[in-house]
C-alpha cells in the first residue's frame, strides 16, 4: 500500500510542472501529450484563446492528475482496469473538448471536428472524450 502512495506522490509531483507550463496531459490514449503550444499551432489560437485554453488545461489536469496516476500505478502493478476511473478521465476529456470547442470560431471549429473524427476513426469510434 505504501508503494502505491509513493508512486502516486511521484506522479503528482511530476505532473505539476507540466500543468504549470501548459503541458498537462490531454488524455493518455495513444501516449499523446497535448499542450497549449500544440493546440495553438494546430488551431492558430489567438492570444485570448491561448490564455483561456491554458486555464482549461489546468482544470483538466487538476481534475485528472490523481486518477491518472492511480490508473498508471494499477497498470504497472498488472491489476485489472478500473472502469470508474477510466470513465472519470473520459468524462473530463469530453468536458475539456466541449469547453475548448466553445472557444473556437469558424474554420477552427471545422478543423477541431475533423481532428476529433479522425481520432475516433483510428480508435474504432471511441475517440478521446467521445462516445464508447
């Protein structure tokens, strides 16, 4: 049990600097790290959109850091996946996606929809933050 708490503490400590830099994880599926700079480049975000996106990333990271770290520890220990934890992270990603999309305008929205559709297709219809 102590080992699990130690692993959780290490993961949270390691995630904090990433979140502070806008580099928080945006879903661990596909081992893909998304951050504000990547999203800015991908969607040509304005300065205002970039600032708001940084806030959304922080909210997402704060809401999922402990659960993601716990899930990683469980996976490394070879234990069965906890569906409730996976759903919590998926729900947080869906909220991030909805809030992020609300910041976008015109061609940015079309690009976002295209990126989400491509991700869902690669994942057999279960895109990050999307339907199961």
